[in-house]
C-alpha cells in the first residue's frame, strides 16, 4: 500500500510512503516543469517528499505552475507500487492541490469561495465600482498574467528606478510567475487582484483587459500592445461579425493611451481598434531596449549553452485553429543538420496547452519568462508570421521565415497587411529542408532589404524607449512621485 498526504512543514509538498525496498526515483512530470523527490528508507519502508515548487533557468524557486502532473515511480527491481488513495482539493498557501491516483492537480491559490462565477461577481461588485480614493500604484499585466515580460516589464524596471516609492502590482495566473524585484504579485481572480485593478491610478497592459473591467474616474490605462502587426488584427480580421466588432470597440474605449513601436504600427493599430482620437505614443518598444544595451551571455549560461555554440531560435506565432505550437520543425533534426543548439519558443497562447519539446541540443524555452533575452542570446531567428520579426531586426542578426502554410494562413485564418515574401529581410522557405539549405547561405544577400526594414520599423528602437515612456508618465502626472 502507498500512503499519500500533503504537508506544509517546509513549504507545500506531496509526501508518499510505502512498505518494501526504496524506489530508484520518484518524480512529478508536468508539461512545463518536473520535480524530483527526496527519498529516504533502508529496505523495509520508504518515503518520498515531492516539493510543490521548482526552479527553472537559474531563477528563483517558485510554486509549480497550474496544471496536471503525473507521479512517476521508478523501481529498482520487479516490485510493484500500489496506487495511493485520492486526496481531496486542499489549499496549501501558495498552491491548491488534489491527488487522484497518480495524477496530481495544481491550481492557483484562490480561495474556493471566490473561484466561481458567483464569487467573482461578488468581488467585482465590491471592488470595481468602489468610491475610495485611488492608490498611487501601477497595475501591470503581460499576456494575461502568464508571465511578467514584454513592454510592461521594461516600463516597470525604469519606473522602479525613477520612482521607487510607487507601489507596483503584477497580475499573475499563479505564483509560479516570477515578478520583478520590489513588485507585488497578485493572483488573477483573488480579492487582492480585484482591489488592485480597481484602485491603481495607472494600468500598464499589453493585451485586452478582461473580467468586465470598468475604468474609474482618474484611472489611466496605457495599452502597450505586444508587437508590430503583420497579420490582421481586431476589426481588420476576416469574417469579423458584428458581435465581435462590438467587443473590440468596447475594449478599446477602456484605453487612454496606446503605445506603438513605429509610425506604421501606430496607423494600423489605431484603425484596427478604432483608436483614432486619443494619444498614440510612437516611442519604439521598451522591451527592445535590452537588444541595444545588453548581451546574451547570462541567458546562454542559464540555458546551459556552451561558449561558441551556434544558437537558432525557432519562434512561430500561434494558429487560430490549433492550441499547441505548430510542428513544422523537427528541432532535433534541425539541430543536427545546422550544427546548432535549437531553442523552441512557443507563443504565449500555447504555454499552458503545449508541452516542452525534447531532443539532443534542443531546449524548449516556451516557459522562459522574457522573450527579449532569448532574442539577445540567439545567433539567428526562425519564425513565420510572428511580430517577433520586428523586434529581432533590432539586433541586425539573420532571420529566416518558414511558412509552409502561408496560403492557408493568409487566405483563411488571418490575412496580412503587406506581402511578406516581397519585403522579408531574409529567406522565405516552405520546408525544413529549404530552411537547412538557407542556413548555409550568406545572409548578406538580404542586406539591402534588411536595411530598409530596419529604417521603417526600428528607427525608434535605440535603447531609450522605456526612458521616454516613463518620462511621459511622470511629466503628465499619471502617478505621483512624492
């Protein structure tokens, strides 16, 4: 018989114990994280302690991401381990957990009393329309709380430097999301989250505000967005029905200011979101400052990449008709053919649904907290229609466009604002074999197009975008600095 219990003696953990020889290993295996148990026992009984936390990329040890984890027990001989009895859902401080046989489920630490439609309605009524004075604080959210990254992160860092007394809240899906030093993580849907979103003077977000946000008098929403668009957005998407168009208009009315990387993006975003009579700050992208001022050595080291190794970053966008990353690349075969380490970066929308790619000289970095640092670490980018192309070009390093589904994507899923094939600053290929051949060619063949591309899209990406944005925030009194 295998006994199971949860404990919080040294932080949340699952403890398994049994009679007989000690297993060779006990492990929790999830889509984006693994935990190896500490084992004790001398032959008659054994005990395995599985902390419900993990450390990745050399970062801090944090609670496990929300999701399902299989308990794997590897035995030294032919013995069998009986399945443990189920454990009901329990609140363990930084996580909620339940055990169903060998399946462990981890959830965010939101009180079950609020984890329902009725509970969320009650919190909305309590905080969204309260009359209390606004707090001199900033509410940050990036990619719906899946990480603390992108333009909001760069603005947070500059704001912390210049206005250290301002309270900074970060919206997170759970406490596995690392937030910047000095910031306060608040779990989406919790009472603290509703209070902070409803009382912060300034909100800095890079995607839609959800859960029926209603801006209070005096609140300002800075929408940084998350990329210069190639693919059609919002009101410009094909087959957009009146109901969805109304949702776009309702969302854009919540924003006070829109940030754009370049004049082209300002024009497209303004029309796509009917944001035509309010301020658009064309200041370059704060997230790209590090591409000018930093280097990739620390990131390479955290990923276990040796000095001198060639690094390819494969970063496709998401598809409206699938949940996981596209499978147009065999990363292990690409790594062998190109004599390189291949970093696989799925879009944020595939983070929770997908699972890590594996293979020799393959590192899945979909869960890595900051894409900009990966761009800095890579020697070349392989993408398709992702806006990452407009960021990576800041570095001047080679780009390759793998687009086997271009006709379907352009004609049926999204559509484009311009002809990628005619303007791409690198080879446009249709298969992995064509990609491997292109990687062996001289990238200078595309130098003229690359220069034109950078002139159009990266003129303001000079390493000072966050400084300019924060200067506007302070000069316009969007927060108080005293």
